């Protein structure tokens, strides 16, 4: 695995995406991710796609996709085309997994979740267990013994010792569901995504997704990870921590707050969200995104 070089994708038309998991309405932290990827796409005359990552129904709220769409629309973040729902993509994930099986890049793992702490120690790697005979089992990718590097447009260059920091990771869970890492890589390729802008809580996922991209011969993507927004308790804003749904009552106020968190200073004094967004596209400066997490408390 070599460095992901920004120039590799430069001849492709920019396609960005926002890929929320519908576990609830957007909170302010997820809105900042949506806005950053939208601005980056629009400032490069690119497309911006919406993908609903509904792969884990027990964790989801059935009304969330519509709520998220309404929030985005009201805030002026309009996506191109029709949203892609991961729940409709099982055949594609199965096909990708088959491809990995053919290449002998995956193996069956019967270890219980509890028995694995941290990096997978490789217990089942050479056992060549059969899927059918073992009952509930996960499928893991055989992660190569390599150093992976990639240049992030926002957070700089990263180096991962794949074996010691990532290890063979799960691509199909014990419950039969496709793991997030596989689904994301398959869909980014399917949707021709060139650029991923997202919070750095997902930085850990990037080397895993790079492994899948390489294993399946997919096109490379550029990454930009910005520091996630923290709440008053200095913890990441998250649905698990009951972050409040983002307010759409005053769209320009919400967008203005999000722009400030992204270091985009001196937006015009207007109560028209469209004027504000147009200014933000014209003046988008990813270099101004603060290097450290912003603590945000609703006014
Ligand atoms: N669905 C993931 C989440 O909401 C994000 C996926 C991604 O941006 O790669 O955390
Ligand atoms: Zn195992």
C-alpha cells in the first residue's frame, strides 16, 4: 500500500458525499461534517451525494432518514440526485465479499467478541474454518504486514503499521450484517466518490478502508479529516451522549455557528441563509479549519 496521492484523482470529476447513520436527527457535530463536505464539493464545482448508512436496524430510528433530509434541506445543504440507502445494497456487499474470498483475502473467525481486546491476535487466521460448519462466525480481512501512509488534506500525513495498529478486521459481522468498513468502501467506489471530508473520529477507519480499496482494486480517494466538535463536557457531540438535534428554526444562525467552528471567519451579516452559504462557497478555506477540536455550547 502506497501513499494516497491527491494527484491520482485529479482527472476525475469531484464527487463528495455525506453519509450519516440514521440513528437519530443530525446534531450540531454531524451538521458541521455535512457543511464541510458540502462546501468543499460546491467550491470545486463538484457533486455532493447523500448516502443513508442504514445497515444496523437495531441501532436506528426509522424516522431519522426523513428528519435528516428535512434538516439538510432547511439549512440549504441540497444534495445531488437520489439518496443511496445502504439497506438496498446487500447484493453489492455480498459480491465484494465473494471477490475477497476468491482472492483468499478473508477468513472465518469464531472468536467471541469478549475474547478479543484491541488488535486481533490472528487466532483463526490459518485455521481455514468453513463458514457452514461453524455456526455464528465473523469474516475478517487478512490485513497485509505493511506500513500504510496517506496524506490527509486537513490533518496532514499519517502512517499506520497495519499489523500492529489495525490487524485483521471484520468485514462481515457474526450476526451476518456487513461491517461498516466494507460497505463504505464498496459504496464510495460505486458512487465514484473522489473526496471524503469527515470528522477525525473516523480517522481510525481510514487505513481499514484503504486495505479494502487496495484488495478490491478500487479507485483511490482523497481524505480530509477535521477535528470533531466537542460539547460543553469536552466530549465528542454524539447521539449516544444525547446531543440535541440541530436547530432549523434559524438556519442562518446554525450555519453561521458551524462556519465559525470550521474557522471560516467574517461571514457577512445577513439573515439569509442562501447569501451566507454562497459567501461560504466563494470563501471556503479548508486550511483555516482549527487543528484542535472546537468546544461548542449552544447560545
Ligand atoms: N455513517 C458514518 C457515521 O455516521 C460515517 C461514514 C463516513 O463518513 O465514512 O459515523
Ligand atoms: Zn478468530
